[in-house]
């Protein structure tokens, strides 16, 4: 509650509060009318006349008007309707709004019983009031959302955009996420035209301030849907593919969708890209494909994916690299583990999570402290993604590039010490768990070929997160919006929109069984998790 109030920004919230206040009043009048109409037509006692109805309506409504307005707006504010749920897409907002309306109605009843029992609305009105208010506030948000997307999609048709700028846009798929929202900003800052395709799984809060930018074509869509992808790729020269279910836990919790989005959709997209004459196709993979190893891993090292997430990434890499031709140039970027602030912060990433816990709970809990991991600031990763398309094609075509910096390989204990230096009064707690990921990575190749090296250190990231907490810019770091797994668990999966998409994805997943076995045999590990996920998803 304190977090919701601390993050309350009056200027942003005021128009929505006024609209909600109007909806609450309208719902109250309609509920009263419905109750009186019920008695007036058919069930009324002698005194139920039109005059009596109007008099009662006026008296009761005017008596209750201030209480209603104060109680509802107060409950909406403390339950996060104007702060925490702001960035959620509408389908995730309605449970919060229904809960807030129910709570406000109960509170209104209690307050009215205490201060003005005689003027209280009739019981049937009190039943109708939360229902109508909920329908009103949810409906208003749907309408707003629909108007906004209609306007944006209309402005994203190729005919409309060619007039804005003749330069071919770069398509960023998954551009509304943690990394993508910075990539899109950097490309726009460089004067590039950007087309952004995203399903808005985690809402639009990371990019909503860019709506209306003359060089941005924004499309809400699913990378599993053929029409969405064909439309998004029309007139495009370069594709940056970032969309995925990201992270081991999130993929393990929803293996069917993880397979579809992280692997099958990549296969479909590359076919459409080749058909559309796309030149460069940048794919966001992960250093987690290296799995567990004591050596320093480079792009030639043997991969040992030990999670479904890593396997979907590795198999996507393979199909993409196999698809290289003289005119189609796939580039695989294996990202280090990202940290730092972004328009959509994530607190399910190790540096961010440990810093948040240190700040808010005074404890740094590390799991398997001896394990190595390469790290990179989110701003640097976005910079690498933006630099790669502009460097000479022969340096990167058909190549795998680890994205990070040799100086940023750390054990998790070292990360804990860096955070402890920033928060000296915290306690470090060591815990063992089943996560066996352990890899140190060489980033020499991207340095040589693209000239990329990181500008920010882990300490920079910790300090900026600390500042964001101190300034109240981050609400509760445990809020589902900041964690992919928590968000998908709270608000449901990211299922394909229709049966046809599901069938297309099943067809594109089919060869995964073989690839997966090859991966497993190459790596000398048991047949992969992707194959078993595939058979489960077919069942
Ligand atoms: N963050 C990291 O530490 C890290 C490390 C290695 C690799 N990566 C890779 O970088 C990419 C971006 O990661 P992130 O941290 O920004 O993740 P994120 O979860 O913040 O963003 C993913 C974006 O993809 C979108 N998306 C999901 N499913 C979609 C679908 N079916 N159609 C269209 N859009 C869809 C989501 O709405 C979201 O905006 C991912 O491919 C990820 O695997 C990230």
C-alpha cells in the first residue's frame, strides 16, 4: 500500500481519477434507478410514484455522493490502480479492478453505516453498485486501449509509413521488453525507422512514451501468427528478433508456449524473412547454452544446454545458421546475463534481484556462490544489438558472437561482495540449490569483429538501481510485472491466439526431436528436455 502511494503521480493519475469518479457516480445513479424502477413497475407499495422516485433518487444520491467519491478513489489509489497496474495490458488489469471495486463497495457500506444509516442506499442498489462500477472502469480501459491500438495499427500500414520516411525500417520483434525497449530507443535516436512487433505480454509501460514517434511503426502481434509476421516484415531490410519466453524458470513452467515462441516461431520467421528478401536477421540467444563448464567458453566451445530455455535457443541458432545464403545473413548474438535499469525493469535477474533484496530486506542471498557467470549492463547489450547491423556484413554473416566483456565474468560470491560494498550493513547468506549453470565466457570475437566493448560496470548497475529505489522509482521489486515467471503464473500463459497458429507451430516444432537428440549426443548429456517437452505438448 505504501509503495502504491509512494509511486502515485498526481499529474498522470488525475485524468484517470476524474474519469473513474464520473463512472462511479454514473454507476450509483444507474443502480438506484434500477432499484426504484423495480419497485415502481410491478413490486411497488402504494407510495411508489414517479414523484416519490425522483425525490428519493435526488435525496439519497446527493447524500451519498461525497462518500462514494472519496471511498472509491481512495481504495483505487491504495490498491495500485493508478500505479502498479498502470503498465499491465487490459486483460491483466480487470481482476485488480474488480477486486478494488468490491473492496470499495464494502468500505462504502461500512462508512455509510457509521455516519448516515438512514440515507444508505437500498440493499439491491448495493449489490448492483460494484458490478456496474467494475463494468464501467474495465470497459473504459478497454475502449481507451482499443482506440489507441486502432490509431497505432492504422498508422503502421506500409502506405502510411513510406510517406514518413523512405528508408527501410528495421523490425524489432519483442521490442517492448527489458532489452528491446532500450534497443528501440537507441535505433530511433540514431535516426533509424523502427517497426516494433510485440505481443505486449508484460504490458506496454516500457514503450508507451514512444507512441506517436514519427519513425516508429508499432504493431501489437504474435510472432507465432503468420499474418502478423508477414505484415511486420513487409518493406523491412533488417530484423532483430528478441521475442521469447525468457529464463529457465519461466520456460520450465510453460514448456509448450516456450517451445512455440522460442523455437517454432523462429523457424517460421526465418522462412518468411527469406521470402521477403530480408538481408540481416539478428537472433538473441544466450550464453546459457554453455551450461556447465570449468573452462572459458568461446564461440567454438561445446555447448551443453541444461534447461529447456537454453535448448530452444541453441536449436533456433542451428536452424538460422543453416539457412544462411548469399543474400540472407543470420547473426546469432549470445547475450551474457543482463543487469541494470530499463523502462521495464526485471528483478528476476541475479544482480538486480540481489541488489533489490539488499536494499529492501537487508540481506543478500546467493545460491551456489562459486558458479561463474558473465554479466552485461542492459544499456551495453542494447548498444551491441544496434552496432551489429551497421558493421560490414562479411564480418558477421552466419556468425555466432558472444555479447559481453571479458572484464565482467564474475562468480556469484564476487557479485554479492560488490553489492555488499554498496550496502555495507547487509548480511550475505549462502544457499545451495539445483541450478548447475557455471560458465565463464570470452568476448574477444565481438570486440574484434564489431569493435564492441562494454561501457558500464556491475558497480554502475548496482548504484543506479540503488538510486532508483531511493527515489521511489521502483515500486515493490516483488511485483509480478518485474518477474517473467511471477507474471506468467499470476496472469496466465501466453497461448497462441487461435487453433491455426497452434497447428502451424506444431508443424514447425516437428523437427525439434531430431535436433534435440543431436544436441544431447554432441554434448554427451541425456536426451534433452526439449524433446520431452515436445512429446508432452503433442499429448
Ligand atoms: N535478460 C537477459 O539476461 C538475457 C540474457 C540472454 C538472452 N536474452 C534474450 O534477449 C531477448 C530479450 O530478453 P528480455 O530480457 O528483454 O526479455 P523480456 O521478457 O523483457 O522481453 C521479451 C519481449 O518479447 C515479447 N514477446 C513474448 N512472446 C511474444 C510473442 N509470441 N510474440 C511477440 N512478442 C512476444 C514480450 O511481450 C516482451 O516484450 C530474449 O530473446 C532473451 O532470450 C536475455
